[in-house]
């Protein structure tokens, strides 16, 4: 499990959007667990990542509880 923390404007959201395949790079490539990000591997890569957007409502929970909860989910459905 990894938490990415930095001050505002440092590229955290952009980095995660690129890793998740929501935003494309103008050059270079992304590799996650030896899988290069492409149309054939995007589902496998997304299965390895939990992404919390900036606008999430934490509802007075601890970060640890939220992260533990997210990683306990199973893939119930997939929108294609």
C-alpha cells in the first residue's frame, strides 16, 4: 500500500490519472508490476489500485480505516 502525499499543485492527481489510464502521456510509458499500460493491460492494472479522488467525504473516519476498507472490497462489477 502506498500513500502519495505532497503540497497542492505537485502533480499527485495527474500522476494517478495517468497510472489509471484516465489521462494520456505525450511521451514515455507507464509500467505497473511489469505490465506496460495499454488497452490490453488497463483492467489488470486498475485491479491493483485504489484511487481516492480529492473530493471524497471522509465522514470523520481515520485515514487508516478508509484505506483498510477500500482494500477489502472485491470486484463486484465492472463498468466497460
